[in-house]
C-alpha cells in the first residue's frame, strides 16, 4: 500500500515537474530567447517610371500572427541607393533600419539588414509612333472615347455658357486629331481631340475636347484612372479653319515632340474638310 502511495506521489511530482519545466521553457522562449528576424524576407520592390528613368520604393508585406513581430516590422524603414534614373540591369543597394529599443525589448536579432538587387522588368518607351502595336493603339483610342462617353454630362456642364442647360444628350463623337507626344521630362502620351455634338432644350452645342492617355510604353497597358481630359480652347483663327494641329503645337509644342497619328476616323474628317 505504501509503495502504491509512493508511486502515485512520484507520478504527481514528475507531472508537476514536467509542467514547471514546460512553463519555464515557454517563458524563456517568449521573454528571453533571442529570435532572428529577416527584415528582407517579405519585401516587394515597386518601380515607378520606365527603363532609364525609374525609381523604386520598398514595401514590406509581412503579416505575422505574432503580434510582436508584426509591431517590430512596422518600424523597419528601407533606404535604396541609387534611386533615380534606374535602368534594367542596374544594381541597387538596400539598407534596412529599425527601432533598436523595440528590438532589444523583444529580444529580436534582425538579419539581412543590407541586400543588393538587380533592377529588372522595367518597360521601355517607344522610339516613335510607328513602334506602337496596332492593337495597343486601338485599345488606347477605345478607352479615350469611353472616357468621353462616361463623362459626357460633366464635359458639357463645365462650360459656363452651357452649365445651366438641362436635358442634354451627346449625339455625336468625332475624332479630329490624334498624336503621340514624347518627352524627356515626363511620360510619353497619346492625345486625341474630338468634336462633341450635343443637343439640349435650348440649342445645339459643339464642344472641342482633348483626351490624354499617359504612360505609353511597351507594357501595352491602359490605366483607366490615369486618363484625363480638358476642353480644347481653339483660337478664332484655329476655329475658323478647324486647324487642330495648330492648336496642339501651340499648347504642347514647347514640352513635347509631336508625331501626328493618322487613324481611319481622323483621315475621314480631313477628307471631308478638303
């Protein structure tokens, strides 16, 4: 009987000892053990610009279930060098800095605080309008016209002369001019000038409107939210002869080299003018 009691006590103390040891190990791992944290592990390089003129920002996408690691990673900042006029094949050096005090408090040892990367995947600019693929150009022109359709009412009421008119309908959209604008200071773009024929209760109204699609490159993407437009205010002489080309060179000639693009639509318009 005594041996049975002794056995039970032994089992009890062994179990209690195991629990205490486990608790000590947990406390050690949680509060005292130094943990390595790779500050480069989940970074993403986000490039802005094109081959030869790009820059980069570093985003850390760490989503750790450990709240302390998440908190620490939110203090990490990245410095990139060089970070201007980047081209494919360039080497960039990234240095990570972090909150030293928080690192010591949580017993974290950051690793890979410096790393080099090769720049890749940057889009190239087109040398001329002739290099733009036809399907890409068609996509650009389609989205330009979609922009007008989606903003037709807003375009009409932007003009103080027509702002108060109601029951407006856009009856016709005619592309009069299209051009590829190249620049060394900003992104290349394609602009189109349209004649918009409206009808309202009061009168028929014609508005000349310019739509710009920026960031034209061999990525062949049209980013809809980057498209914008503005009323084309032609001079009386330009209006008399409907000389859209003169207007474009007057407004954009000092900033861009301008290459006119012949499309089936504006070719038809030019033929009618002649």
